[in-house]
C-alpha cells in the first residue's frame, strides 16, 4: 500500500507496528509494499507540534516520565520511545485533530489516574471490545494533538512484548 492508500484506508502511517527480527534487541523492522518492491524501514519518527516548546517539553516530560533524549536545535525535542522509534515535539502551529499517537502501557487505569492528576488531563473513557485484544483510550494534549494509551488485556502478552525490550519482566 502507498501512503495515500493507507491514509484513505483510515490506517495512517502512524499505525504501522514495528516488528523485531530474530533475537537481536533493537532490530526493529517494518515493511511497506509498493509497486512490487519491498522497502525496509528501520526507524520512525512521529511529530507533534506545540505552540510553546518549553511548555511542550514540560508536558511531554511528565507524560513520558523523563526529559528528552535529544534537542538538536531550538524549538525541537525528541524522545526515543523504543530503539529506533522517536517522538518529536516541535514548536509550531499544531495540526488540527492530528493523531492519535497511542502508547502501549502496562496499566491503563493507573496511567489515566496519573495523567489526570499530574497533567490535568480531562477524564477520559477506557474502551474495550470482546474481539479486540487491547483496552484503549484517547485524549488531547493542551495543543489539541490526539494522544492515546492502550493495554493488552492478556498480562502474558504484555510480558512477551516487554521482555525483548527490557530483558526482564515488569512488576
């Protein structure tokens, strides 16, 4: 599928999942088929724009529980969320109704409580469906960017996804 076909299908580029190949930690791969040629994408960035970079760095720092990993120039900050997967926060005109960018978490209810308390996020609904293996929720940052959380319902699935990244179980 081309990027235009993905947008038309409602999937969007940000919905690609990165797959780890073999047992090499951090080797994340995703493939896009275009005109019969397989292109390998080995990294990705997702960008949100904020009206004020200082406020944006502070807000996303609380959301992600740490400061940015990289600030290459004024008005720009990046967090490496997973090896090769970066969230960029850039000062500029926020896009109307962009996103959501969804983050996988181990405990969606605890994260909702933390975000409501720490970031004054408006309370939001956690959704689930019998046929979907995750619970999910969506809210907005102060600039109107769509942000979301999801949690695998099967706790073993959470561990199966976390162990290759951290090298251990989480509590």
